[in-house]
């Protein structure tokens, strides 16, 4: 508890000291929808799989053809008490055929007022409905800064030992909402960019629409899927990835990266 109090005291002092450096934001962002541009890089995703042989990586890369990177849009609806993240129907590329096969159920929802999460995630064709106390990552705060979507951001890192991913997130110093894209949360500012495995996937806010939200946080009343808690989902996730590692197959073919 003392260490956390010390960190937030330091953060407040740091934030006060760099106000003069912040980009001009005449209207603070407190509620609205953020569009993220998600860049996927097949070559870097394959390179991050240390359990695959060089021959296997080359074979998969050959099957993917010349195009190693593609983009898509996602949306984060946010206000000070809750967030909801989901795929956008808007295409990031004119020749994108991804949405035609991206039909599985997906969203992540966080409620800060009662400290709960409700997510719908698909693993190998099975949709898991995760309803539990909110679980966030154990971040290591770094000291680099850059501007993302017009907001001065600081970075932090975390390693996902189940998916074997290193994530560097950039959180806005002037938006004190502890949320972000995908399942990321737990930082003292809103996450506006996340780099997974050194560019294998980069999620960057490219448009922020400040507006009053109404039904954006709603979820279908009759949601289909297997109801589990966070521990049960992680157990199923680890079992699937362990099976893929043993079979020397890329785990992200049947799992959201």
C-alpha cells in the first residue's frame, strides 16, 4: 500500500511538472468514442513464436504471400465509470475482406463503479462469457513520453506469460481513466496506444469523438456462450496454447492476438 501511495504521489508531481509540455486540449476528454487503428504484422507475429522452427516459420510465411501487414478499426466507448471495447464495422482498407469472416462474438466491458468486468472472447470456436471482479495487468511504469492522438502519453510495460507477449502501453497523462483497448487496464491514464511483441500488433488511437453516450455500453440480453469466471477462462486459454505449442502451430490462428 505504501509503495502504491508513493508512486501516485510521484505521478502527481510529475504530471504537474510537465503540464507546460502538453499538447493543446481546450476541451478535456471525459466521455465519448475512440477509434483505434489496429496494425497486424504476420512476419513479426511468427517471429515472436520462439517454439517454432525456422523451417516452420518460413513455410507459414510463404503461405501468407507477399502481404505481411493489414489494418482494421476497433472502438472504445468510454466515460469515467465504464468502458466497452469492440470491433468496428468500418473498414480500414478498401480491399479488406476481414469483416466478412470476423463474425465471432467479441467485446470487453469494464465497470469502475462496481469493479467488475464482462467480456465475450472466442477461443477455437468457443465463446466464453467472462463475468468477474475486474482484473488488470501488473504494469511497470517507464519514463518515456510521446504524443498520441494529441495527448501527451507516458509508457508502461507488462509481460503476458500465457500468450508469451510483451506489451508496451502509452497512457494519456490528462485523461485519468484506468482503461484501454482489448483487455488492458490498470494504468493512471487512458491507454491510447499498445505495442504487442515489438510491432507484431500495434493498436493506436487515431480519432477521438467527445460526445454523450447512451446505449453504447449495452450488451445483448440473450448472449450466447459458455459462462465462466476469469480463472476458468485463463485455464482454458493456457490449455489451448499449450496444445498449440506441442503441435508446433501458431496459437493465434484460433485465438484473438
